[in-house]
C-alpha cells in the first residue's frame, strides 16, 4: 500500500510460488508489526460498524482493531476471545471476503480492511506470548458428552467447561480437530495451531477421548444415560461420487481420503508407512475449497495436477484467494469440462477420462448460471489418478441405533440445537450439511448456551 493511499489494503506476504509448490509449509506469512499497524490505521472506527453484521459470531471488530492501534495486543486478543475461541484458525480459514470484509465501508470506495489478517496477527501474537484465557466457574457437578472434535465440538466444549461442566469429547480418529486436522492442509492451517487450541481445552479440564467410534463402541443411548446431556457434532464426512462408469477403478479416490492420508498420516513424507501412490497426472473433479485443497496437495507431491470443473471461473465456489494461489503454484484449470466415464486398462487402473465440454447459459431467476453439455464435444484426456471432490454428506455412525429424527437429506433435525431426543443436542455440519468453520463454531456456542439453560433448570 502506498503511504498516502488509504483505499488499498496491506497485502500479506506469501511464500514464493516456485518454492511453495514443492513444500507443505504455510503459504501466507502473516503481518509484521508495522504492516498490522498500517492496516489497523485504515479502519474508520465506524460508530455503526457494518463489518460486525457480517460476522456470524459478532466479534467486536472495531474494538479489537482499536486495541491494535493502541499497541495493546493482549486486549485485542481478549476482545476477540469474548466471541471466538478459535481465532488463529478463523483468521486463516474463514471466508472473510464473503462475511465481515464484504460489509466493510472501506470496501465501497477501495479495498475493505483485512479483518481476517488482523485477527490472525492478534491470535499469532497470543500464541507467541502464550496468552491463554482459562477463566472458568466452579465445577457444577453436571456432565456433558460431545460427539466429534471438530470446530463445533471444540467450541461447545470450551464454553461448557468455562461454565463449570464436566465435559468429555469423543473422537473416532486418533487426533482431535475434525476437518481442521484431517481436511485443511498444513500449508493453509498449520497443525500446531489446531493442537494448541485442543491443548488449551485440556488445560480447561476438558477430557478428550480419541479412537472412540460413538455408535459402534458406545451407542448414543448409553451416552445419554451416562451424561446429563449430549451434543452430537459428527460433521459431514461421507464423500459423494458421480456414479459414472469406471469410478471403481484403483486410482479413483475421494478428496477426503487423499486429504486425510496427507494431513493425518503425513503420507507425503518420504518416511511414511502409508505413502500415496505417485501419479504422473491427476484430475481433481470439483470447484470448491475441498477440490482446491486436494489439487494443491497433489501439485506439492510433484504430480501434474489438473482441476476439472463443469462451470466457469466466475462460478468456482472456492475462495478467490485459494484459486489465485492454486494458479500461481501451477495447478492447471480445465473449466467447463465434465467427466462422463473413467477409462481403465485390463488391471482396472486409470488411464484417462472421457470428457464432455459444457456451455454456460444466461443467469437464471435464482441468480445462477446453469450448464448444458455440448453433445458433439466428447473427447479423452490421459491421466493415472482421479480425485472426486463433489461434496460430502453426514455419516450416520454416531447416531446408529438411536431413533433421532432426520430430514429427507439425512441431516439431524433440530429446534434451535435441540434434537427430537431428550437431552440430545446437535449442530455443525451434521445439521447444516457441509458448511464453514465459523458456522460450526456458532452452532457449538448456541448448543452450549441451550444445554446450560436446560441443565440449570434440572
Ligand atoms: C478439505 C476441506 C477444506 C475446508 N476448508 C474450509 C475453509 O477454508 N474455511 C471454512 O470456513 N470451512 C472450510 N471447510 C468446511 C469446514 O471445515 C467444516 O464446515 C467444519 O469443519 C464443520 O465442523 P464440524 O465440527 O461440524 O465437523 P467436523 O470438522 O467434520 O468434525 C466432526 C468430527 O466428528 C468425528 N466423528 C464422526 N463420526 C464420529 C463418531 N461416530 N464417533 C466419534 N467421532 C465422530 C469426525 O472424525 C470429526 O473429527 C473445509 C472442509 C474440508 C473438508
Ligand atoms: S466497517 Fe470497516 S472501517 Fe468500519 S469499523 Fe468495520 S472494519 Fe473498520
């Protein structure tokens, strides 16, 4: 930003694309003190801050930015912590450009304040100086079980532990964190940051039990009788496939599997005992954040990585910044293309994809552009790996055997966060379908407050 141009934001420095496309280190490097101050000084401290209306958890944005201006970073952190328990995570992965930043008045004439980058700056400073907020009430003798350790479960656990509840989080995987741990790659969200958030909960007294599949090892009804209340937030981790011929070939994976193996089992490291098969050329099918994460991971493994999406660039649902980063790293975008069939050899190994071109129509009443196939455009592309990133739906393991009410899409039905079962609450992706970290956190916070209200009356 030019010193005199207050309409331009201070861009965060990033790792050189030529280097970062070969490693898993974080892409964005964070603000220096000077950069953060310069950006904070652009904030107009609006009396009616529009930015806050765009924040699902209503962070006091101008207040924390003022604390940065005043060089009181501890206060800035405390202000954020009043509304969000995962600031270092949200500062990195929240789609701020569609939330708080999209509402910022600075954006009317120039670039919005980089609220997310400032949040990250404050949170990282707190980590560096080990600021932890461990304020909590006396134990109240009541217990709550939480099923799933993603952002929704972690948020609910933190809120309830602070209110004096005995909280136990059950997680089927061997590490806590949900998608933050197994889905979002290290180069966007370093795992040490997630671990710190989990460690802070343990310091607050939360018990975290990993490797426990609720539904199988312990039925939900057993949890209901052992604990005063249960919060089900088991996410939406079941991948969708296209149902096209050849999808059962050896080298067709879901993005979830690829990302889990890379993030949770470090299969990109040479010493890994569960290495990912090194393909030469891979196609990731889809256009959302998950597709972008998967294709960027494959690029880092030295694979010629393509992203195939049936609409155009404007319609890509992924964050714009992720698209830009992927392009800079050398990901090849095959837009307006749709797979019709996976081609295989006699060993059922992938040798290519039969693809059709798509044509975008005008914008419809719903504001979206639909696509139709160009029937005469069928062609083949070579590849030896295909990764499906077409969205996910809830996995019902956790609620197996219970008669909890589900809607026609298989999502848990709630009134607020209360389910159809006595003393059972639910939220996050298991209720909304695949959404965002901050919305899952918002549900966790709401569930904590509703559980507290219910148990306080008992
Ligand atoms: C690859 C990827 C990238 C994403 N990128 C972004 C992003 O940049 N920004 C953003 O805002 N959102 C992003 N999202 C979406 C976001 O991560 C999710 O909306 C959010 O994590 C949902 O939180 P949750 O707590 O509801 O569920 P999850 O994070 O899915 O956590 C659920 C947990 O429950 C556990 N579980 C499931 N069944 C059981 C059982 N039977 N017993 C015990 N435990 C169980 C799971 O193992 C998991 O750990 C991304 C998602 C993915 C997959
Ligand atoms: S709307 Fe923008 S300029 Fe106004 S207080 Fe919020 S961040 Fe600052």
